[in-house]
């Protein structure tokens, strides 16, 4: 009986470890994408700010 319980415990350990690795991998890829596109996002925000100033000054 205890042999089966150990296998069950190891199974859930493997499942938990695998899920952790998958989630950590996805998080690292997302962080990498955010860093890669940060300059583009900043440029878009600056352009939007300039456009808003023009609209506010035009009224």
C-alpha cells in the first residue's frame, strides 16, 4: 500500500514541477517580448501625447 502512495506522490510532484516549468517559461517569454517592444510602446505614447496637445490647443 505504501509503495502505491509513494508513486502517487511522485506523480503529483512531476505534474507540479512540469506545470511550474511551463508557467515560468511563458512568463520569461512574455517579459522578453515586453522588453523588446518597450521602445515602440514609448514612441507611440509620445506620439499620442503630442496629438492630444495639438487637439487641446486647437480649441
